[in-house]
């Protein structure tokens, strides 16, 4: 399974061991046919991301108690991962 964080200028892809930092087009070319679960702060890419049927947006699966409506998915994702580690 691959995880991706789509940021303002790059896509960061984690394969379970390393994180690869790629520009958008390089990531689409290299991983376009791969199964990827992703979060994205780059809303202008939404239509483009729909072209990749094996890429799944998991943003709506990240529920964080105490989050506020304008909290970015990147921040929610960070806390979502860290909070269980602190328990």
C-alpha cells in the first residue's frame, strides 16, 4: 500500500519504508497505475486526481475530535497519526 500527501508543490509518497518527494507530473507518471491512498491540500488538482481510478482520497475518513471547519487536512492527518502514539 502506498500513502500520499499532496501538498502545495509536491507529492510525498510513502511506501512503508521511505518517503519519495516528487513534483506532480513525475508522481502521476510513476504512480498513476498504483493503488494509493492520499490526502490533498491542493484542491486545483481534484479533477486531475479523478483520472487515477486506483487513487483513493481518504480525507473524509480522518475524523479528529476538536478540529475546526477550516483546519487543513494535512494538519488533521498529522494529529490523527500522532494522538494514538501519545496515549
